[in-house]
């Protein structure tokens, strides 16, 4: 336990020092009445198909948060998710590779072992949880979600109202994670950091799709190749509009 606490403390300091203001992420959204996995930032839906093999795991959960099978599938230019029953939640683990750069230059897909002049090297994982059904109970820490955004209490059904979220790192609340509450429509917003209890309170931005993103740098497990592991996590949900 002391070792884990020390690692998390080191990670907090690293995250405060190097957390990015903007980065690509993955999230779940509806496309032509199907649930799709999106890779991008802001309004940019980038090519998820060519990154299909970077999807390490995908899981659905029923109303009791028991796992159900969820399978990603290439459907033309997008990646959709097939399930045998309507899930309450979907989650995914997406490995985005190892990247390095010199100063403020462009990132290259190399480790420090290949790019010894790099001033920053990082391993990049992206996690996502999508809420697809009504929530009857609080969302727990999900397996394989190293970084996760969890609503605290009910999500308001009207945009502009405030909601509280907790960011979990390795299943525990983490201070110092950066959170943005509208990755799709306002990706350049100034992020808010979680408090000592891992909490942040923000307005629900949209009467429709909402995608929050948290970023937290965890400790490296291979210091010769990269300085830290950058973890990005999104939480997506949709508020209903008035009847047509």
C-alpha cells in the first residue's frame, strides 16, 4: 500500500507538470442509429478504422453492471459496436502507442530508446465509458479502466445544471487530474483539476451528446523508453430533447 501511495504521489506531481491542454481521445456516440467508437478531438472524427487493431478490449455491462459481450466491427468508414442485448454501459481500452518529441516539436511514434534527444517521451492509453441506458445505481470502478470518470449522484437532465464527477486512477480517487466537460464542442477550454477527493463539479454543457475527458499521467513502467504513461478517459452520455 505504501508503494502504491508513493507511485500515485509521484504521478500527481508528473501530471501537474506535463498534463496537455488538448489531445485526441476515444468516446462512444450514435452514428446512423448505431453505437460507434469515435477517435478524435472536437468536431474531428478521425480514422478509427485504421486504428482498429489498437482497440485492446471492449465490454458491455447490463443494468446490474454485470459484463456482457460487446464486439467492435468495421462498418465502412466507422467502427460500430455489436451487442446481443442493450447495454447500460460500454467500456473500451485503446492503446495509442509510445510517442516522443524534442521541446515543443511534433510528436514522433518512437520511444526514448529510438529518440535519445527527446525531451518528453510517453506511453499513451485511452479509456472510455459510455452510458447507454438508465442508471439505477452508482457506476462502480470498472475492470481494465485504469482511469475512469464516475458521476456522483444522478446526472441532471437539463443542460446548464451542475453535476459532480469523481476521477478514479487504479480504482481510487485521484487528485490533480485535469477534466474538460465538453471535448466535442469546446476542446480548447481550460481544464479543471480534481480536488483531494478526486472530485470536480461542472455544468452539463449540452442537451444532447456530452463527452467529458480526464487526463492523468501515471508512473512509467519502462523508464528507458518513456517518462510516464499518459492516461486519457472519457465519459459520454446523452440528455434527451423535447418530443418532436
